[in-house]
């Protein structure tokens, strides 16, 4: 059951070609930045809705990074 003090969002993992520095996390909606040995970066974390997801995808496009995959990995509940 969803309550007002425990918003539920979806957790996503987006994989891009190339390595991003950690400093891009804030600009990309607070997603964590995990560089992989294969030369890709996984951006992971909760996004409130589809508009938030599309916003992150737009920013990835604006950086000129090839987007390799987008995966919803499950619900995320933030307790305050």
C-alpha cells in the first residue's frame, strides 16, 4: 500500500557507451555512476515517473553518448 510519506518510484539502469565521471550524477537526476570494465557506464537509481526517465534520456543524448540499454529493475520506496 502506498502512503504519502513513502513515495514509490521505479528503479532504472541505463547503460551508455563510454565512461562518465561521478560529477555527472547530479545533472543526470542523482543516478549513481558505475564505470564498467567493458568501457560502458551504468547509471542506476530511482526515477519518479516516465517524464523523469525521458529527461535523463534527453540529457544522455545531449552529451552525445550512445544509449545502449534501459532496464527497469523494480520499485523503489524512499522512507523519510
